[in-house]
């Protein structure tokens, strides 16, 4: 008896099956509207935090403001038919990491600073996806103001100053 996509482990699905599975997941609660609400909620939370903290987080502010844009980029790329199935698995894990409450640096405890590990995780995923996805596809889905490739490089360079080197090491192992 042939396995249906629902019966197969996610990593064994082909591109069409991954796309269908992601579409079904989106229909089950991760719709475009839900992703947009998450984006809006995170952006507002970060803006409120930065207004309260002011100059105390000036260096981190530049990176914190990238958080919602990276989340939306991961989500949009996971839905794009031009992205391979294995990359959609990676992108989906990045989206899940942002949404699920289990983090290496929990935002519920440290506030919006807790999104920095989400950002670094997402950027490591994007860096890996860029190895076999055309940069024009990534740029097409970017909502940020600076060039997405430059933004990714800035976060990669600053990763260990944003979060601990231990957390960066764990992220590297996960994304490997």
C-alpha cells in the first residue's frame, strides 16, 4: 500500500508533497492573516520596548527591528513554489521557532530581547537556503528597508555579540 504525504516523515516528502503539506498547515491556522498578525504583534512589541529603553539598547535596536521582517521572509519563502522541498522544511522550522514558545532565549522572560535568538536562527536558515535558491526570489519577498543580503550578513557577523556564543553554537548545529 502506497504511503500518502500524511503518512510519510516530513523529510521524505518531495517538493509537491511539502508544498501541499505547508498549504494544509497554513489552512489549519497559519494563514497569511495569522502570519501578518504575528508580524504586527512582534513589531509593536519591539517598538514599545525600544521607546521605553531608548538609548540603552541602541546597538540592538537595529537588529531587533529586523525580527518581524525576517519572520515574514521565512513564511513567504516557505510558501513559494520556486523553493525546494528541503529548504521549505528548513524555512518551516524557522517559522515554528518564531511562533512556538520554546526558545533558547525565552521572550516571555526577557521581553523583546528574547527575539534575538529567533533572528539569528532565522538568518542562519536564510543563509543556508541562499546556497541553492536564487537571491532574486529572496529579495522579492523581503519587506525590510535595507538589502536583504546585506542584512543577513550583518546579523551573521554580529550574532555572537547579540546572543551568547553557546547559543550561536547550538543554532549552527541545528541548522547544519
